[in-house]
C-alpha cells in the first residue's frame, strides 16, 4: 500500500510530525537507520549506570505537552516532568561558585550574594530586555514556519517592527553581554548560552539573548526515568496511532520526478512510494546525499562534541544535576574551535549527573557523569582515532581535576568515549555537527533551512538542522511545522 507520508528518521522531530499527521488520519511509516527510536536522544547502559547520551535539559515544557494534547492525549499519561533546581551550578578556577535558579527571588538572592547587588540589578534589567524581545518576536521566529526576509513585509507581523532595534541583529552576543554586565564572570556565563545551538558568542548576534531568558523564565525540567523517556513516550504514542516503524533501515535516496518526491530507496534496495516525504535527517545530508545535489554548499557548521560517559563511585564533590566548569581562556576556546578548527586544550566542561535527581539512573553507590566538551565539527587534526580520543579524554579529565582534585580516583569503570566522528557516523550528521548550521552570523535565522523544501514540492524538513533550530522544544516544533505544511498542502 502506498503511504500518505514517509518520515526519514525517528528523532523527536520526526516522531512528532508523524504523531500529528496520524492523529489526522494520514498513514505514516518511519524509516530509521538505528535499531531504536529517538535519533540523537538515546540511552546507553554502561557499568551499572544509565546515561542520556544526547540532550540533557528540557525547557519550555508546554511545547512537549502540546505535542501530545494535539493528538488527543495528556502528556502526564506517558511521563512525569520534574523541575530542576538549581538549573545549573557554575564554577570558575578561582573558586567562585554560583547556583542559578529559575525562581527569581532565589536567583536574586544567590546573584547578590555571589556577585553583589549591582550585578543582581544588571541581570534583572538584562532579562527584562530579553523578555520583551522574546515576546515581540516569538510568533515570527519560533512558533511558526519561517519564510526569511518576507516575514517583515507581512501585515500580520507589522507589530514586530518597533522591536527590531532592541533585537540587536548588528551586535555580537558577547559585546551585548559585556555592555550589560560589569562582572566578567556573568559575561562569560551569559556568553555560554550561544553554545545551546552550537555557536560562538563572539560571532553570533545578540538576538541569542532570548535563550537565557527562556531558560530562566520557563525553568529546567527532567522526565522521570531519563531524557530518553521522551522518545519512549513518543514512540508509544506513535504505535497507538498506527504508525509503522522500520528499524535498521537506512534511507539511501529520495526518489524524485522533476520537482516532486515519489518515494525512497533503502539500504536493502527496496523502493517505497509516498505522497509526501518528511526528512528528519541532517538537512545537508538530505540535500547532498539523498537528493544527489552534489553542488550543494556545506553550511557554516555548528559545534560538535566530545563526550565521556563516566560511571563514578560515591564521591565528596556534591555535584548538581547540571554543572559548568569554566575555563579561564573562553575567547581562545572559541577561536580554537571556529577559526583554527581544532579541539581546545583549555576547555570549558559541562557535566550532567541525572542520578542526583533520579536514583534509578545509577546503581547503589554510583553516579552517572555525562561529560561534554565543545569541539569543531571537523578538525584539522584529522580523524578521532583511538589514540587521539584517549589523549583528549585525559586532557578533559585533567581539566576537571583542576576544579575537583582527585576526581579520577572515584571513577568506577573506564569512561566510554563518544567523538565527533561517532556523531557523524551514527546520525549522518555533517562533520559530526550537533545542530546543523551555526548561528555565527546576523543572517543565520534567515538562512536556516526551511521546513518546506524550496525545490521539491512535497518534501519537508524537521530536526535540529531545520527551522527553528536545535534543542528539544524547537525540534518538537520543527516536526509540528512539517506536519502543518503537509496538512495545508493536501
């Protein structure tokens, strides 16, 4: 039977698109390269610990709730969301520590205690400004499909025009932060939010100010049982709606006739037809490889990541669920990644220990440390060979021990390594890039691939490399937009 819709990839964007369409009566099949759903949102069992080896934080939980409610069910029937407090614990090499809270009263108290009253007032003024920008622009840039510069000429968007100067398109994110905070540690803390979509604060526009506002306004959340519980819940809902999954089936071609997609070819040599195709794959991979557009220019890619999954024994470090250990060479770190195209030797380290919130994620006497360092998507140092990965693992552990002396002695089992090459190989992520194109340009929002393919009339894109971008809530929205485009065009 010919499908109404084929979805390439079972990431949460693709599964959400499938859910929305199946709930409206479309027949949907999903083809997935790996043996389980979820895409980059995956779960790894290792040494008596469970690791979420992809995204580790949820913001804007109402988007996840809406995704289920739009198919006729309540999210609470599938998973439980827990608030994370503090959202993140920040550390600097001089011994300064700061806990950031979503609750504004707790945040004010902690900010004043750590950085002084002036810094607390500066932060509130910053978030107030960013909040105005978010509310003025969210319906254009986040909550609807985006048509680039044409959006500014739509009568429905005229009310946004007075807010354009406050968006600071022309200013770099770091410069904006440095103007508004007198304490360099807070500048560095807010600069870090550029990495949420794999960008550099020294290159990306100041419009990224909305990212910290969203995190502080809507808080950080975690689903009981791990982030992968989201993929589990979506998969369960998809099955209930009659969606067919084909695992261990890589798609090698999107078949076309002139300007229309007619189906797919799989790694098994099968050809399956459909009225519509949704690609939940990396957009450049879809265009360059699946559509054989070999002339397609590779975008300016976002960061990749070097990951360590570390089973830890009980230890004295009192880790929070989320921690950031800041290097003293932050600008050099981004120059090394984006200009020199090398993994930084002096790196900022992100650590997630979900077993602090959810004891089910580690055995008795254990903690599950997920460690992430930003790296370039491709590197002038070449492939991530076992020797190179081992060497960089030791460099990362050495950096962690500058904050947590003796940390190595509490490692229960040899850390498992996930390199940029692994992301590239496992997910067809171009160069191992985690978010597709970076936001290192004032035009990035306008250049990000749209949800409706510009050349193939019935091909649609979703996932972190398509509009509106990376991160759990935005990827869910991308699936919604792809589904909406099909409904509008049917």
